[in-house]
C-alpha cells in the first residue's frame, strides 16, 4: 500500500469504515448540517459544510478514525493531525485542482485528504476524478501562472483552474473516475490533481466527508 501511494498519489480502501459509523455521520449531516434552523458558526452553503466535526461527534469520530491515522503515520512517518472536515450533500463538480493551492506545509507535501463515501456513488451523482501520478508535478501557485498574481490571494483562482485544465491533456497523466461504494475511503496526497465530475441527475445526492490532515512538526 505504501508503494502504491508513493507511486500513484492515492489509495483506494474499499469498505473501510464501519456501516454504523457511516449511518451516524449521514444522519447528523442530513438532519443538522444543512438544516437552516440548526445554528452553526462555520461555513455552510447548499453543497457543503466546513468543520461540522465541531457540532457532530460521529463526524469527529470519522475524522479521527484510528485505522486511517495509523495508515497515514506509516506513509508519512509522522503523527497525523486532522484539522478540517468538509461534508457534502451533493457532488462538488469542482474543476481539476491540487489541494496544495489551498493548504501548504513546511516541509512541503506534508498534507493529505481522506474522502469517505456515505452512500454509493454512480456516474450520475458526480463521482470524484483524479490523475494518478500527478502528485509528482511541481506545486503550482498563482504567481507561477500569472506574472502579476498575488500568491496569497484567490483573485486568480479561475485562471489557476484554466491552467490545470489545459495542463492535464499534455501532461501524460490520465483521468480516472472513482465509483465508490458506501464505506469506501480514498486517500490522496496534497498535490494530486483531482475534482468532481458533472452531476448528471440533478435530483441525486452524494453524501460524503473529506478530512484534511497535517503532520506533526510541520508548519
């Protein structure tokens, strides 16, 4: 598994999360996270809620699920520290990007994400996609794609997405789509290019949770 993660920048772990924990997280997210009557002070919109772990014990349990943390500590040889959750009710349809544009660390690349399917995912409800091996590319930031860009601002984010979208077809990396089953987990390294496929069935849900991790003694 460590070799596959090193080579590909991701690891698919089928049926990893117990069904009862998945059901508890999904219940909390369905009944609270997107309920406007439930008071939260974190970011929330019609697609996702950030840091719901502050309000949901099952969400926090999933974010700190011990088998995942042990695996990450094996891969990175440092203690894994969950620092953010994102819970989605539908497919994100997010364009291709690397998480390193959002989060960075010193030393570089000591960040990763773990996505968990809270229900089965089909081609209709906006599955994840990723480009195996693309984590080996440079960590691009705004200043590298636009001479006048501010590297700490999101003003040029659309141009970053355009750049990544144009880069992939000529990079030699090939897109793969992840049709997950409930309880499956996908680990990805900070720099792998990934995103969300279009939602073909507008009435479909795609309940899922992403947890982002840093590692001990990184900045």
